[in-house]
C-alpha cells in the first residue's frame, strides 16, 4: 500500500516510518471490533464509597475514553455498547429480552460520545432508568445477541473482543439453566474467534470469579499470561488501565530475522510502542453534498498530451550544471544494502549508550515463536544475560527492502508489573536508534563562569520545591486535543468547542507560591540588581565584581578608529556583532543604507578604506 | 538549520615521486591521498554547501602559482582557485590528477596555499579558513621560515589539517579525544621505516600543530586510511547549527537567558529526485495533473473549486474550512522553555525519547550572569540526579512539546540536553505474554552459560595495554552509508552516463559488518550456541504465502476472504515485471483487492498485463477453487481495464462490465473440481 501511494503522491519523499497503521492495513487485514457488554442492574447504580461514582458511572467513563481514543487513533475500528439485565429490550430483531443494544457495532463518532455523556452522573442514571430500566438478567441471551452483532457485520473483522462489565459474580442467582445457556453461548462466541474479557467491578462482599465467570471468559492467550485477574477494579484509573491494556490489538510493524551469527537466526516482531501522533490529513469534500472525493493523479506529456507511463519517466537531479539521470528502479536500488533484518555486531556496556545519541523514537522487539521455533527461548536467554551483565546488543537494522541500514542498540527490558498487577513494561528489547557521524552537529560550546556552591545549593532548594513524579502519559497534546474538540463541536452543532486544559502550560501561580522567597534569594545570589534577563541583550556585560554585587553598568566599550581600520583591512568586520557594528556606525556618524549586517559592513568598509 | 556562513579550504596534495612508492601489498600513498580528495570533493559537491575549495599540487613537473619567481616556489601548481566545487573538479581529479616526477618542499606549498587563501578570500566573508595537507613528508624542507609561517597562520586565523601515510604518534593518540583510529587502522608504526626527512618532517608537523592550537593539536593529524573510513574527520568545515535564543523560566519571576543548538538530529538526504521525460530528460515535458472525482460508479470528476476541506471525526466527516481551522486551532504564545517541574532522572526512560533531535542549551556567550544562573541549575540537577520537565515551543507557529532537560557536565563546558518526551496520544499500551518464568522458554543452565560465553566473545569494548577500555566499533564515527552510496552512484552516473550503477564500495560494506577480530573470536562460542539452541524455521510465511494463502487452494480454508498480505511487503511495478513469481502473485492479489491499486494499474499502462492475467485467472476459477476470491472481485467490481480507461487496452467498457457477470453464469456449469497438481505459478508465466 505504502509503496503505491508513495509512488503516485509523494514521489520524492522517503518512506515514512509509521505507515503501519495508516488505514491501509485495515483494508487488508480487516477491522478490529470491540463490544462493551455492560450490566445495567440496580447494583451497578449504587453510589461508591464516600459518594464516589457508581460502577455504572465508572464504566461509562471508561467506555467514553475508549470511544474518544478510537476516534483519534483508530477511527476504522468498530465498537458497540450493549446493556444486559435491562427492563426494556432493544436489539436488531427484538428477539432477545432484557438486552438493550445502545450502539450497534460501528465506528464511533461524535454522536456516540454524546450519547454516552447523557448516561453519566445523576441525570444519566435517571435517563438509564427511563429508557432501559433494570430487570431480569440473562447473560446467555445477551451473549447470543452480541454474536448476532458480529455476524451482521459485512466487513472483515480481524480482531473480535467482548468485554463484560459487571459487579455481580452470580448474575442468575443460582438459576443453573441460565448459567448453562450463558456458558454455551460464550463457548459459541469463543468458537468464532471472539475473545471474552471480564472487567469486574467491586462490590461489598467481594467478587468471586470462580462462582461463574471463570467459565465464561476466554483463557489467556498464553498459558503463562496473567489472564483473569482475580482482584476487581476499585478505581476508575485501574479500570481504564485494564481496559486500555486489552482494547488495542497489538500489531507488529514487521517480522524480521534476528541473526546472532552465521546459522543462528531467530524471529522477532518489531512493535511501535510510541510514535508521534499527528493531526490526520484533511479530506476533500464535494461542496454540494459533503461527500468525500477521491483524487487521481496522472502524468502526461506537456507537448503531445499523451499519458506518461512509469517507463516514460526517469528521475533526475542537477548538481552544478550537471544533470544526472536514473531510472526509478535505480533510485530504489541505491538504497539497498542487504535484506531486511537485524544483525548482531556485538555487545557494549550500558554506559556506552549516550543520552544524547538520539535521533528517532525507539521501537520494541519480541520473539516470534510462530516463525522460528525456539526463538523465544533464545531471546529470553539473551534478555536475561544482557540484563544481568548490564549490556546492550549493537545491531545493524534494515527494516524493509530498499531501505538503508541504521545501527541500533537493543536495550534489555524485563517485565515490570504495577500495583494492580497490570503489566507496566513488557519483556523484550527496546530498539534505540544510534546516530551516524553525519547526524552529529558540531556545536561550539559556550564556556562561561560556573556557579558557586552557595548558588548551586539555593537552586537545589528551588528544584526540591518543584519536584514531581513524571509519568509518560501525564501530558495530553494540546494541539490535537483542540483539533478534536473543534471537530466535535462542529459535528454536534455546538456553539463553541469545549475548552481544553493545556497540561503543557506551567502552573505559574502554584510554582510561585511554593517557591516563596527562594526565587528572589537565588536572583540576589546570581544577578546584579540592574540585570534584567528578560530584556534584550545590550552590549557585553561584565560579571559582578567580587564582593559588591552591584557593579555599575559599564559604559559601552567603544571601538577605536584604529581597531576598526584594522578590521576593515583584514576583512574581519564580519566577526563583530550587529550591535557593535551599529554602535561603530553611530560613533563615526556613518550613514547606512539599512541595518542588515552586510549593509553595516559595507558602510564601514566604504568609510575606512578611503 | 544552519547559518549561511561558509568556509574556504585549500586541498594541498603532494604528487611528488616518493608518493608513488609503496610497500608490497599496499596502495601507493598517491592513490590513497587521491581517494581522500575524491571522496571529500564528492561530498562537497553533493552536499551542495557553499564552501569554496581550492586545489594545490606540489611535486608537479610544471610550475604555476602566484609566488613563483626566481626559481622559488617551483614545482607547485595551483590546479584550481578557490571556488565552489563542482562536477568539473570531480572529473578533473579523476582524469587529470597524475603523479608528478618532481619533489617540492611542503612548507613552500603551504605558503602558496596561504597566499591563495588570503588573496582569494579578500572582501568575502568566510567563517573558517582551512588548509588540508596530504603528503608523505618525504622531502627535504628548509625549516628556517617555520616561525614566520606559524605566525602568519595564526594572524590570518587559518587552521591546518595533515593527512599522512603513517600515524603521527601511535600510542599517544590511541583514543585521546575519541577520534583516534582503531588499533587496526594504523598501517605503519611511527619511527619504523621512516626516512630521515620523514622523521624530520614529522617533528615540524608536531611543532606547527602544537604552536597553532592550545590542546589536542595532534588530533588534526590523520592517516590516509583514517580519512577514507571516516570522512567525518572533515567536520571542521561543516556548517554550524543555528542558534536559538530563548529564556528558561521557572515560575513567573525566575528567568535565565539561554541559547539552544541542535546537537544531534537525523540528517536526511537534502535533494529530491525530479521526474523527467525518459527521452528528453526534460522536467517541463512532464505535466502532472490531479483530478478530483466522486466515489460513484462513473467516477464523476468535479472541479477543485467545488471541493472543501474536511476532517474525519470517527465515523463523521466534518467540513472544516482552512480559514475556520486556522482560527480555531490551538495557538501557542510564542517560543518558550518553561519549567513545569523537576523529576528524578530515573523516571524518564531512554526509550521514551521522542522527536528526532537533541538540543544543547547554553547561556548566551556575552552574558556571564546567565551563565552563572544556568550553571547553578545544571549543577543542582546533576547532584540531585534530576531533570527538568519543560514546555518547549520553537516559535509562535510551532506546536508545543513537553520534554526533559538533563544536566550535562563536561570537562570543558556544561549545558542542558533537551529531548522531547511523549504525549499521552503517542503511546500504545500493548501487553505481551510473560517470557521469564514461562516454563516453555526457560533456558537451561548450559544454555545460559553458552550465551554468556557468546556475549563475552563478542564484546565491542576492549581493554588496551593501559587497561583503558576502548570502543572498537563507534558507530557515531561512521558516515551514513546511505549518503556515501548515493554520492558514489551520482558521481559515477555523472561521469559515465551510460554505465550501470557501480557495486557498493568494499570499505563501506566493511563498516556495516561485525569487526573481523570479533567475528573470529566468537566462532567457538557461536557454534556452542548453535548446538544448544534448536532453532527451527516453521514455514517461511512470506515465501509460501503464494497460491495457497492468497487463493485458498485447500478446500477447507474457512474463509478465503482472510487474504493477508504482509503490510511490510512493498510492491512496485518494476518488481512485478521482473521480480519473482511469488511477489507477483502477492502484488496482483493485493492489487485486485484494493481499488486504489486498481486505479494505479489504470494509469500505469500495465493494463495489458493486468487484463491477460485476469483472463487466465478467470479460466482457472473453476478448477482451482477460486470462487470465493472471484466473488470478492465481483463485490468490488474489479474487472478488466477497458479502452475508456487506458489507451492500451483492447477491451471495450462493455467487455469489461460483462467480464465478471458472465463468469457468474459460466460458473454454474463449470466442471467439477479437477484433480490439479500444478502450481498457480504456471498460469502467471505468460506475464
């Protein structure tokens, strides 16, 4: 896909790194789908401790955040919201009692989000009571209904997931016939490839998974996976984390051979765990109908108007006056060095990985047992040993055909779990891209005076007052958030978009309060009283004289005629700064044509070379 | 971003007869030096910077320079005056740069170069003046003028670089400032086999270099082989990164003036390829036209003016004009570097670094108060092992980032290192199955020790004689092979327009391989690993994903629609035409399945190919169980390409329309599935 598109649209652009989720993938491999099956019984609406949100509220917030994140990151995915244990029924053929399909499987839009907002809070509970009510429970019917939702979809579905949100561990109250029906229907669903998860919520007596739900949910993907978590979610944060961990189907960007040496090859999947989310490209719409239009790009001969086929065109670059022409294939071939893959060069201690050797976001690799048996064992051994010896593996990395190599550092990362036993960091190697010599710029360091211990200690106090625990998911992108709020407002005909909270802005007031007099104390230690760091830099400043912090502002250093003449003769005027040159012009009453550096230099040269 | 300031550089090469001598099995110094010059000029030409380069040869049979008078400065030729290097210079070097039969004093040559630099930079603004001397020092020199020369070099601010066939001082500069050659890079030890003149010359080189610079002076003396491998040595004349003046703020009232520079960033190929007409090579002969059309059966074309801009919001498509978008979009209030708070460095993981650059932050050069204030911050952070989390905005038009500023204290300077960190939207929380504690994958003790031994044998950091560890594989000293290869091919094609592209140069290939010493050392350990870890390829999916996968050859395939084409496989028409059968099938199946690709075929003139393929496919539907696949085509109305669409087609629109429908009827009376042992490949052979 990428190649076709690239060929016809971005003729000269380099292949983008992050094309793996650019929509094209969906066309080929089908779409992901997710059904939220939510318990709507009375118990779900009971307020939490200390007036906290009810389980129902928590669930709705969770569903909302999935909806909005799908809209932003994967708008082709299908999501459905179904309630069970309702009084009223609403489903495609109305063949199921006490099952209320609130949203059929569809890609979520602004309307869907708005619908969910209506179900939140006190008013939401009332609305839910009015539209759906709470009634008899039959999970079997609900699951059956859901399986129809899946089968009614004409699109190819690649990944099918169903999440049950409930706080009742024994939904049928001992009705074994209903239990049995639910188990059968769950088995049917699983048979067709649907993965069933339980997002169980807290209830006073505790949630006993083994009573009933252990037979409903899917077994963990892997026998060793944590699988069913026995602890119910108490907090929204935990629930969101748990849902988020399951909600995204992980997709490998590519599968590659990782060669340790001649004849020792394992298979790994390459994953993108972080990539810069950007505003999606605009689509062109036909003015009359607002329907999207497609573009077709054609090349034709300027003189005879004939369509030009790829063979009728070549690529060219001009250097100096020399034109160099190549075939498109040759242009591609130049980029080919070897077949795609990771090739081990050797190992280095971790401290050899420099902080500032950064050119691209990292990737992640994990073994692919399905391609080469034994990969996982080899990989795990390498991971353990590298981690134990505090080493990284240096590899040559070619991500795809006709792509030039890069060197990467494979940094071992062992699995870490957070307090709620959710995986915080997955086991595998991080792939850190290393710079070539060309990527490193020569920066002439500014060497200046350094701070005294007293000054450093004062700053330490400031640092200490403003410390916090950094979390990588703590900041939202205000530009993206604003963009989507704008779209949401337009889609829902709102008068104005909801305001965003810009988390990237410093909380100045709070910082000032915390710091109190420290700032002034620090400034007294480092800045002379007349120094204004916010002003434009004037002429050179000398550091505060020892002892007396209040060195007087020295008059501008004027340049002697002799010095200037010297510069003119040697042609070194260019070394002086614009303000100095301006001053010089003023000093000798030289009129200039402008204030650009070259103009100043020209004027001075004219004056003194006479 | 880089300032427009340019450098002037004179390449001064010894072509005297001693340069053509060589030890058995070694390339003569002349050839090596010529290659260095060639590579360097190549880079300059293709990197298209504004630096000016001159070329002075000494030891030439003739004499041509501004100072030659009364038998002085003889056998020195100014081959090229200071100007931007171009293709002509490359061609001249290739064809005209020949060994001379004379010898000339390299100090005299140096004086000629200085004269050239001074005269020809007069009135122009250059940031740097540099002379590069390539010589074997094997000539009698008169040292009496040395002090005068050093003096005038200093006065004029000219810097020097020497390239010699042997290292200046083997031991001392093994890894001094990090630029030293690896142990294997030095072809000869100093002092050994050097002539009296060479030893003398070497002393003079040291003398000059140490008097010119305060420290690390000998860092600018290289061997030819260094230079060839690591053209990054020419850094000296690289362009300077642009300064980004800003203010670091903490709260509302603490401000420190700062200047940022991009220190590390992924350098991309700057020039892009233009499309030209194949015969005329004229760009203007190719017109590109983009048309907009509705997504209906007729692909009704609409005018661009009748279209408006919109965005997807999930399932909604929201019309949103450029004007409205600009008005409503997030607006940052200009450039900033504002501290949001401070955090432990360990909470910022290396793999969380985002963006494509690292910025070094200093205090402005002329502001010593700012320097003290920033130093206090850097030192405080360093001793607390903390970093600042900051909001960074490059300017009013750019979007804000959140990033980390780490303290960096070096021997000579201190600064903050700024790196972008992720936004919540950038992260993907994938959960992966457990690896450790998984019985299936738990390594045995012998497996662990085998890998342990392998790692030990493959360390790229070695101890030298003094017990210092030396990195033998510093990738940040390697030039990006992509550029080297591109320049090589451009150069080659420029000089020989009709030749095929040359193979990748051996040294470039070598840079991409494991160092030989490491390779040799790890053989035993590798063999052990090989026997202890059974690794078995399951199925080569990519290769076997041909007929079976795409066309569902097995009858019990549950859903032929599950056609999976690996996302990473790239397709291009040329590959299809000449590539192997496998990729052809993949590509065509893929092409068939996606309407945009179908359109591509429409344009690309592969209509013939496509149509004949479709026909053969159609013929094989009944006996190859391809019905489901065919249904897909019907569903997507993917049919023959008609005359209406592409000139080259021999089918009418009607033919095309009937092509699929007719098939449906035919299919009913199709013969029952035949025993078929052939491969689908054969039906594609005609293509």
